[in-house]
C-alpha cells in the first residue's frame, strides 16, 4: 500500500512538472485588448529581478503591438516601500510607455487576486481578452486560474537566467501550488 502511494505521488508530481514546463515553453502570445503583468517582489522603489524580467518581456510585446493597454497588478507586500503595481508603472513609463495606457491594480496579494482584480478592471474598461505575462514556471497555474474565473487569455513567459536556482525553486513550488489548485480549486 505504501509503495502504491509513493508511486502515485511520483506520477502526480511528474505529470504536474511536465505540465508546468510544457505550458511555459510552448505558450505563444496573441494580440489582445490588454496585457496583464502579474506582480512579483519589489526592492525599494525598483522591480526585483523576476519582476524586471516580466516587465522587459511586456515592453517588447507592447512595442511589437500586441496590445494598447497594460494592467499592472500587485499590491504592497511586507517590507516593500511601494506596491508592485506602482513599481511596474514607474518602470514602464521610464521605458517609453505613456501613462495613459497603464492601468494600476494594487490591491492584490496572490496570483488569484491579481487575475480576479484584473478581470474587474477588464470588465470596467470593456476589454474582452488579455495577454498575461509572468515567469514561464508560473504560466500554467495562471492559465488554470484565468480559465476558472473567465479571462480569455494568451500567455508569454520569461526566465531569469542569472537566478536559475530560484527558477528551479519556483518550478518546484508551482508543482505544489498546482496540486493545491486541483484539490481545492484555488
């Protein structure tokens, strides 16, 4: 019985790991009414490495014409001087995005809240679809949550090569987060 349980857990872990990697590396962006950049750690008034990577990918997509409006989503975490959304807004403006095309959502503290609150922004603005940007390892769970709450979306991911060990930790964390999603629906 114990061996069966271990085998089952190994198969589940492997399946979810495959889902994360496959989705993250095969996701293709599509033009959309808006882009949603999911928040991540801020250092002082600057985006942390992972958030900066997301922002750089978003800037490239924006400049390539994938969308006109960008929703920056993320609240003010513990030990952060400003909200993730504010740090993203500042970074995007410094890099050539007009403030009138940036919509700040700064009340969220989780991926689910990022997406749920961004969906409310989308409804208020009349946006029908979104291009969601995050780290590659984070995209599968973001896609499951977006589908659950009704966001029609495509996805684009990034990796932080200089912090590869943190990417690996992120992948492992996502395995358990997706398992939680499958069990609890959160």
